């Protein structure tokens, strides 16, 4: 199987596996209760490694499409730095949050669109930034080719070297008694781009430690939502027992027993 075909198959299988575990799927917008973590600061944090990387690799005062930009965590600080910003996101809640934020800041150089990339009727931009979106893209070839055709200068794709939730695979298997199908990551994307015969540059941004938790309830609540557990008493007790046997308690902190760092990297398509 080709790298493109394998990517699409893995993503489709991952989504089906996840959907089978979601008992209550009444919400139209999956991201509506997760907006707080994607909201930009009131003042740009130029010490943020990702923001610093973007400013280094974007032409000054250029037009930037933030694809899957959420509430504008990266692109609104770029707008404050005189870039002309367009945010496209499939989450209506994220777009509303982005609009509130840039209007509060009095920015006139930001436009927002509630749309998927596949349905978005776009113009050309100097740059496209696509941060932490590609993992779950099912039709990867068309997605990349549309980005490539929509820029005058470069596409910057930001991802981890491992699927963002791959460190939860053991817990998934312990809870559901099945192996977790992890989403592809940037190493898989390199193979896809090579197969498409597109030239690219791989850049390192930062390394991240896995999250640690100061109390058990915070750990528990975090994992409940990430592996789609219905939070009734029986399920919470089951997960609690698993975590008590799996998680390491060190210096009053709860730590995952997985010895690796996540690398945040970028692929630049020129």
C-alpha cells in the first residue's frame, strides 16, 4: 500500500474506533467546550517557540491563512505584528471566540470563516499555516495539494513527531481491551509529501515533556475526556483502578511511565 493510502486508512480506522466509544454524540461542535485552551493571550508572547518560529519564517507584513486556526492562538498575535490574517476553522465555537478576541483588541486585519478546508472557496495567500490539524485529515493528498495551490510563498505545517495522544494508548488498551489505533504524525507526513514529489524542509521547534499532574482528580478528568469514557460511577471506578496501577507517583506528582519527549516540528513546503 502507498504511504498516502496507508495514511487515509489509519485515520479512517482511528475515527471509527473513537466513534464507537462515544455514547452521547449530541454535540454538533466537538470543540465547543475546549475553546479556553486555544485562546490567545491578550499580549503576544514572543517567547512562545511556535510564534517565534513563524515570525522567523513568514515574510513581514504578508497575508497568512491560518488553516484550522481555532480561536486564533497563533494568528491573532501575528495580526498584532502587522500580518494580514485569515482564520478558517470547522468549529463554529472556535470562530466565534476568535472574532470576539480580535474585535476586543481592535484589530482590523483579521477575517474569519466557519468552514472546512475542503469546502472553503479560497483566494491565494502569501503563506498558509496549519498547526496541529493534519493528524486527523482523511483525504491527505487533496488536502495538501489544495494548500500548495493556494500560496504564493510557503505552506508551514506544524505537528508532533508522535500522535498527540499516543501516550494514552496503553491506558486505552487496559480500559477497552483493544489496541488503540494512533493517528499518524509528522514522520508519516514526510513520507506522504515525498510520495507526492513535493520538496520540503523539516525544522525543529521545541521538545515537550509529557504532562504531569499535581492531583489525581485532574489526571482522571483529563483522561476521561480524551478516551471518550462516559463519566458514570462504574466507569470512573474502573478507570481509577487502572490509573492507580499504571501511573507513577513521584514527588507528589502523577507521571506517565513512558520515557520519551515529544518533538514539535514543522514541514515547510516552498
